[in-house]
């Protein structure tokens, strides 16, 4: 049975007469990026030269520079699929992709300028300002494009990719109950119900009719909503639709609802479905490690007088060591000794450990000040230099607590897929300190896992800034 073109549920996307296609929207996004690069480059260069030298004598060469920048940046973004509907809706705020393409464009032009000896025509300060302002402007523009795309598809102003669904009645209903096609940038123009049995003749008739419909309706994607193990349906469908210039997808089977990052991997002649992988690639781990070393060294150099003052205050107030060492579990479950300034009269390291509470009598007077200002955490900069911790990541807990939390929350151990951090996404959102309720523990874990999924260098920098500036970071410091 065929239905054309109304989906089983939801609004009819693209029914408005003035709706535009996703290709047109992508072209507009390209045009906006081009204009942004041109305007920002010429404006920042002109403003700098006018303020410093009192004139902007050669706007033409900066305009040419901007056009060449756009001529490199935009194709790089297009080649990486950054203007595709699925990318805009799924990973639209992809600042690392913008950063990479922007740096590539500048690097290419700098090399060309050096080889052609044209760099002397430009002010270095003006170019640096254009680089910084351009990256910021492109990031803001991308944010606007993502917002417009989401609202446009939801309101029917953008038509989305024309797709065909093939499956039995239950599979079609489940698809519409689970997904909102407009939010996915899809426009379902045809739904074909599979025959009650996969008997060869009836299935082939249905597939031939579906191919004709797909050709007539200019379908771009076909989703086969059937279990992947149904080779008796999948293989004939694939054979029929490969004669058309369409993308054929196996629908979201149950396993993809659990493992949403699954992807096909090739090892020579062997192909596999990768269900899980480390959250950070080798290059990402290297970039994060470089940032950690640079940040930790800078922190040690700048804060060494403060750390020395804290050490002296601890020794003068009460007997005992200056530093507190405690075993924690870190990356991949490996144990390490975390360093802190001692803030209590007791030294709970192994065995049962009691979390610090508000007005805890174990905390010394100096310790209360150090904890309130987070100065007690500064020795962990040395844990970072040793490679045991990162500047940003899930906060490690005492091993006793770690074992208890892992029993209470099934996903807790996933926090160990990255290095633990001095600060983290949970901490800057107010989930710092004592986890005396299950709700607090779950919320902290949710923020930690969200950090792992969203990680980028810029996200780390953002969290570090929030650690210093956000009131939420300090409200549970005791």
C-alpha cells in the first residue's frame, strides 16, 4: 500500500508556497560566509589603518585578500560537508571545523604571499586583527545559521530533503512516534508499506513501483525500516534502488538507538560496525595534552608565591604535612595519588573516607579559607604535569566513594574514558562538593558525560573561564 505524500503523523513540511529547499539554504549560507569574510576583513583592516595611520589608502588589496580567503575557506568547508543539512542540524555549532578551515585558508595565503613577495603590501597588525575578528564573526554567523535552520524546518519555511520510507505499518508508525522529520531536515513525500510476506514476486513488484515513484518525485534518500538481519528484504531493495542517484539507508534499528555514534570501519578488505570508540582521537588527546602542559606550567610559575604562602600558613597553624595525598582512580581506572594542600586535622587516605560537609569540624581555620578560594586544589597542577590529570575533566573521587558511586549508577565508570580534571563541566554548573543525594550524583555524572561527548579545546577554555568567573562554581566551596 502506498501513501502519497502525507506522513503518518506530524505536519507537512514544505507545504508553504514560499518555502525554500535545503540546497537554496546551503547556497545562502555560503553567500553569508563570503560576505562575512569580505566585510569583516576590509572593515577591521580599514579601521586599524585609519586609527593608526590616519588613512586607508589601499582598500582594494585587502578586499582581494578577503576574496582569496573566502575562495579557500568556503571550498574547504564544502568538502567537509559543513553546509549540508545534516551537519548544520547535528553539528552546526562546529567551532573546531571553522577554526581548522580558517587557519588553513590563512596559512595557504601566507605561503603564497611569501613565495610571491607580496606580504610587504599588507600591515601585519591589520591582518592579525582580520584573522581574530574573522574567526569570531564566522562563529557567530554559524550560530545564526543553525538557529535559522532549526526554526525554518520546524515552521515549514525550509522544505528539507525529499525522502521515501519503506517498511511495514508498525515500523512506519514507530518512526513517526520516535522522530520529528522536520527537526531532522527531512521531508517525507512517499511512504511504501512492505507486503505482508517477503514473497519474491510481490516484493519485486512493490520495489519496481517504488523506484518509479522515487524517480518521479526526485527522492534523494530512501530509508528501509526493517531489521538489518532481514536480508530477504534489504538486498532486493538495495539492488533496485542502486539504479537511481539516491542514498539508501538502513533505518535506525534498535542498536543505533543505543549506540548513536556507531559507524562503519574498514580494516583492509574487512568491514565492521564500530559501536563504541574512545571519545578523543589521538590528535585530540595530543592537543589537550599540549594545552594541559602549557596551562599547568603557566599556573605554577604565576601562582608559586601564593602556593608558598599557603604552605607557610598551614605549617604555622597546625602540625602535620603541608600536602595531602590520597589515592584516586583516573583514566582507564588507573590509580594515582592526588595532591592537595592539607585543610583538615585528619588525614583520611585509604579505607572509609567522609566527604567534607558545610561547617565540618575537621577543617582548620586556614583550611576553610583555602577551600573557599579553591587554593587547596593548586598542587594538582603537578598531577597535570605528570600526566595523571588534566586541567579540565570529570573530578576524581576517593576510591571508597568511587566504588560506591559505581554500584549506584550504571554509567558512572564512563567518566574514566578521559583524564580527570582540576575543574569540570559539572563543577561550573554548581555540582561541586558533597554528593549527599542520589539526584546530585546523577546530575554530576550527566554533566561529566556531556563534557566527554562535547569536548573541544574551546570548550575547555570556556570551562576554565567559568571556573574563575561563574558564581555557580563557588557556591558549594566549603
